[in-house]
């Protein structure tokens, strides 16, 4: 029923639920006096559709015979000239415009373009398809023009458009369009680029709100879902898929068409806590994942026991609330959508609480209510350090005259354990040597007024900045 009546498929009412309100209008991006002002919009807010109808084939042909390259053309700086005719990306011919047309250039600048390209690469990452931004010239390639307004090619009311693709096989070199003047929202543009380019391969619309082939929102961030979804545009009106059947699985379709990508297993780095860090119950765990793919699961385990397993970002955790004093192994394991695993571990130390009257085991000192290892332990309070990562406290403080040492803030009243002095301004830091005894006297009898300290709080970032000025009197 919802079938295109012409080679350019008819647009379909999106029927989108109310989501984000239309955003503020943006100023023209300085692409010349003729440039239309780009808008900050979403399909439900602004009343345009994400794209118009494409179709799918019943079966993908065997690999080969068509390109695995999608050229994202930003039409900068001067816009793109598109000539009406048989679809051919190599010669900028398209079946969609009725006359030779100029599409305005991408209006949102370099950073937004890079973000869009990154998003499209992530979206197609599971498949053996390359997203390029340099014109492949006469080499076979699919192409999406990203710029201008639908009116530039005699359309209206759609963020994107793809030509009719017959069932039964992929036609190479098919160009599609996304009209970037309509919105600056990366996720929305990325969704449209994915939908239009995939229409050119033969994918239909589905009623899966996380898949780019849908009209449904939210969310605006879409990735191809390895899940069969009913074909259609509105939840209330599922329909037969264009090339037959009631459902479509975009993911298996693209895998069957292009083959799976050969990306490595996800790279996992635990950024917090650092190796050797002192932790307490509920300590935060942060992770950096090096991958273009979606994660199936990212899980935190402590001492081999899973604490939390997350299936969607953000992948940030807290350690167990109850943590016995002593060493612990923190491990994060990531499983991507293909089932490939990556993991990382760090060893941390949970500090014991101080006993009555601040009692701690030998070699430890009571500070901040916890028994911290002293300067003789690697990374202990007062141990020599180069960066925060060298210190259990994560804090390496540099001075001009006295080198750098692992520090922690003094207790209230500028108190430090025996063998340490509270130095610096404000709450101060416990520094090896001397004994502040709460009186504020620094090592060697220096007054606090002499000291300006730098806090090296960042892990691995060194301890720049705070330097104790040399005392003029001492040099004179
Ligand atoms: Zn569409």
C-alpha cells in the first residue's frame, strides 16, 4: 500500500511522537550571501521526514559486482552540481532532480563534519563498507551528497532522499541525498545518511526505533540492529516489506550483502582507578573503549566476581560498597556486537580504617580516617614520584627545592601523621619530614608563607604548576 508511484518514491507521513522541540535557528554559516540559514531541527519538531521511501530486495546477490565504498560528499566549498539522468555517482547524475541543480555546501563547519563522518563510520562499522570523504573519481562508489535544502533538487519536506531501487540485486554507483541545511544535529544527520545510503542498497523502513531504517523516535542515535523488525513507517500500520516478507533485519541484510568487517576486538583501558591506586568501597571505575562497534556488554569484576554488567553506554561503574582492606583486582571486560572480547585489569589497594586513637599497622599512618602506606612503600605517602600515577593517592606534588612526593590533604586543623608536616596554603598537604603537630610548622622550620605548592592531581599528567618560589633571602 505504501508504495512509491514514481521512480522517486513518494514521501510518507512520519507520524512521529512528540520528542525534542524544534531548536533555535542558527546564524548563516558564512558560506556566502546566497547560503540559507541552517536550522537546528529534528523531524518531529520541524515537520519534515527523515527520508523518503526506498525498497529492499528479497535476497542479496553474492559478494562482488558492486563497490564497497560510500563517498560522503560535503559539497564544499562551492556546492555540488547534480545532473538529471541515470543514477551514477561517478558523474554526479541522479534520477531525482528534474533539472541540472546545485546543492549548497555543508553549512556546519569542520568539527561538525568530522563528527558526522565518525558517526556514519560507526554505524557501518560492522560491515565491509568503507566510508570515504575524498572523491573516488571514476572508481565505482556509492555517494551521499550532504548539503543544501530539498528545494535545491526540487523536493520539499524531507531531510533525505534515495531513488527507487528495484528488487533483485544491487545497482552500483547510486547517489543519495541528505539536506544538511535542515539541521545541525549530528545524530539526526547520521541517521538520515545511514537510511538514505542503505535505501540505495535495498533496505526498507522498519518499525525498530533504534535502527536507522526507522521513522520512529526517540532515540535519535540509531545503529543497525541485529533484530527482525516489521516493515513500515508507523507502529500502528505494519506492512509487507517491499520485496516480500513481513520483517527485515538490517544487520543481517548488510552483512550478507557486504560481508562482515575485520575490525579487531575492542580495546579496553581502565582510566580510573590507576594501577596501585588506593580505593574505598564504591570507588569509581572509568573505561576508555577503542572500537567503532556497539558493545553487547561491558562488565566490571572485582577479584573475579562481577559487580555490574552494562549493555548500553555510558560505561562507568562503581566498585562494591563493601571492600575488605588489602589488594584487589579490578577487571573490565567488553564484548562487542560480534561477540569479540577485550579486557583490562588493574591492581588496587583498599585501605583499612584507622583504629582507636588513629592506630594503624606498622609502616602505615592514619590520615583522613584511613591507614595509608608510608614513604617506604611504593607510591606511599611521601614517596618520590614523577606523576600522580606513581602515587597510591593519585597525587604527586612538585616543589622547586624539595623534589616531588606523593601527598594527601592534611586532616582538619592542618594535622599530619608523625614524620610529616602540613605545608602549603589552605587545608595544606602532608609532606615527608618534620612533624606539623597541628601547629603549621613546615620541615626545616620554614614558615608556610614560603611555600606555594603545585598539586599533581591528574594521573600521568605530571605535576605542573605549583612551585615553591626560591626564597630570595636564602640566595642573597
Ligand atoms: Zn527512508
